[in-house]
C-alpha cells in the first residue's frame, strides 16, 4: 500500500496541516493526509494517512488507512489498516487486512471483512 513513501507524498490531494482544526464531517476523494485534527466523521474514497501530530475524533470510512497519530472512533477499511509505531486507535475496526507495528495500539474489537465467507465455504470441504 505505502511501500514507496515519496510516490505517495507526491499524490496527496488533500492535506490538513498541523495548525488546522476541522469541526464537522469531511468527505474526500483521493489520498488525504491529516497532520491537524478533525472532530467529526471522515469518508474518503481513496486512502488516508494520519500523521504523528494528527488526531481524529469520529468514525473513518476509507480504502486503506495508515494511522500514526491518535484515532478515537470506529474505522472501516475496504482493504488494509496499518497502525504505525506511534499510532493509537481507540474504537472498533472493520478491515480486510490489519498490520500493527511494534508500539502501535489497538483498543477495540476487530472484524475481518470476508472472514464470514471463508467460514461458510469451509463447511463444503
């Protein structure tokens, strides 16, 4: 997902700077990077990067997410959620893939998307 950091930084379409604070919900298309704070829900059609100084108090819906800041709310990723070594997620998550770096924190329930379909098919074996 984020293997080439320089490539990903060059494709950022929305940047919420460290000194920026948003109160209310936000809808975004394309890669969004948050170094400031959002108090409200965030829906992103593409990927989300929450920097070390970033904080979100609300629910997130996106394709891929890289969390290296503080996330207070539920996270729903259609693909991969990565919690970096400074990342803290307090809330329930629904993901296809989950990666947590050493030092990263997940405090909540995890539901793996697609897991139910695998269980249903295993009965036919």
